[in-house]
């Protein structure tokens, strides 16, 4: 069946949808939709959060959920398998899967094949291309489904998927994909070294759509920690997982001088929340630390506007997982909030130490405590750093450049007659 150019669509595959911790994905999908690109969303998991980001409510793309566990939808999986067996590329898919399974003998690998055959059967003819967010499990499903159905595929790599996926698997996926983008220079350099050609990998910062945020407050607060009735307000946003370094942050807070009056609020879910709460209680911080759980974006923005200092002590987890360039840093900068963060991963690509914020060595809670102590007492210095970070956000980390590049590349895939314009 012949389809008009306007009817052709791209399937965007994500691990879970919607997720509050993945506003950068929602921002990208919404922006591409607003440019008129036809998209639909395929998710490997159903949502686990009750709060929904306002951007997700604006997205019009149809959302399809693959069977999260194959035994839960056996008929759907069997129909997908029956479809797959009849496809000319089924043998190639099985050979690819078996080569992967011999090196990764896990139920997860089998599940990805099952999800891929379901997706292959259910993808509408209008979907001409598949794009995976993340290079680990979503890209496995996409690779098998694309091979099975003869579609092309591309990917966006972010953080955990880059640093915890084996090199053999990354090499083979990079060789199979048309191209990929990633959001930090460190990640781009790593993937370029594994790619058949370096040009196949492009650095594309997520950036921030400032139109979604209120204008920053006219001036920062004058709090300096000297008034017990009006303590310095410290905030952090992020999942309670090892790579975020929140255990180090609690140690740093416990080491602050007694004459500095402060309160700390953490926003986010995560497996380590119970452990962090126990650490705060054991350190005698319970009356000054609040764990607020997951919050919708308007609530987070309101918290940022009331705060004096944003802290994110990211580090490398024992599993190898690490951050890319966390969007929450740009969100804090959008409200002219002074930032203390780790000199690690993609963070220094945005925050220049002493100019846009204060950077400390990852995992060094002593240096972190010292940085918080000094900056909490200096409201004028906080203002200078916040102004610089806000200017850098506006001038160098706008969302539009990256979206323009993706839009042009996707349109060229849907209509090969269009010229290819590679980034400078």
C-alpha cells in the first residue's frame, strides 16, 4: 500500500511511559509533534507513578504497551510468534538473538525477543522507522523488530544505557542502526570509538524549553543561614539511586557547622529512599530533612523558586551506572537557583566551576559540605553564579537546536528525496 508522505510515522520506543524522571523524552516528543512529525509511542512497561507531567498530557501520539511479562499475554505473544515465523527475515532474527543469548543467558533477553515479535506484528504500515530511547533493553527490542520487518532504526543514548551495556553489544547495535545521538560529549566520544564510523554518533544536548517555565524571580533571597527562624533552603531533585550520591549529601549536611541554619528537601522516588531516611534519622537530621517523594512539575518548580541552593552530588555507582547531563540542573538554572554539583559525567559541560556554579569531586562529602557551607552564607555570590548559569542555559543549551536536527533527520528518513544536512 502506498502512503502519502504526511501519513508516514515514526515509532518511538521507551522503557516506560510516562515517567516523571524522563521529562527530556517527553519534551522531545512534544516538540517534534509541534513541528508536524507523525509519531507513535511504544512502551515496554506500564507507568508506575500516579502523577503525570503536564507535557505528557499535551502529547497526542498514540501509546501502545508491549507485554511487560510474556506470560501475562500469552495469546498476543503467540500471534506475534506466528507472524514472525512467516517473515523472510525470521532466520536472521533468530541468528541475531542466539548470538546475543549465548553471551547474555537471561530471561530478560528472551523477553525482548517476545516483545519484538509482538511489536513486529502490531506495527501499522504507516510506521516506516523505529527510534529507541536508550541503547540497552529498548534498543534490543527495536533491533529485533526492525530486522524482522525490514524497517530502519535509530537511537538516543543517555547515561545508564551507555555505561552498563557491554561493549560487544554496543558495537553490534551501533553497526545495525542508521545513526544515534547522545546527550554528553563524554558519551559521544565513548560511542564514537565503538561505532563503525564516528560520524554515525552525534552529540545533541537535550536543552530546555524555557517556554515551559516561569520567568525566574527578580532577585534571589538574602538568607545566609544566620537566622534560625529563616534557614537557608537547600533542595535536590532526582531518583534515590546510588549514582545520585544522596548518601554523600546527607553526610555533607550532617557535617555543616552548628551556626549555619538550614533545611533540606529531596524530591523523587527510588529504591534507596528507605535507606536515606534511616541515614538521616541516625545522623540526627530528621527535623531538618524532608523526603517529599515524586512530585509533578509545577510543584517542583514552586520548590525551586523558594529555594536558595540546588545540590546534586552525582557519582559513578558500583554497577557502573552514572548520570549524563541531568535535566534538573538546567531546570534549577531556569529559576536562577545557585548550584553545587559534582565535577563528573556531563555536568561540567553545563556548569563551569566558579562561573555557573560550584563543582566538587564526586563522592567527596567533605568538599561538598564545605561548598554548601560557604555558598549558603554568601547570597551575593549565589546571585552571580545563578545569573551566569541562566545566561548559559539561554544561549548555549536551548532545546531548539537539537530538535531541529532530529526533525530534519527523521524527515529525511521518511522522505529520502530530502537532502541530508549533517551538523557542523
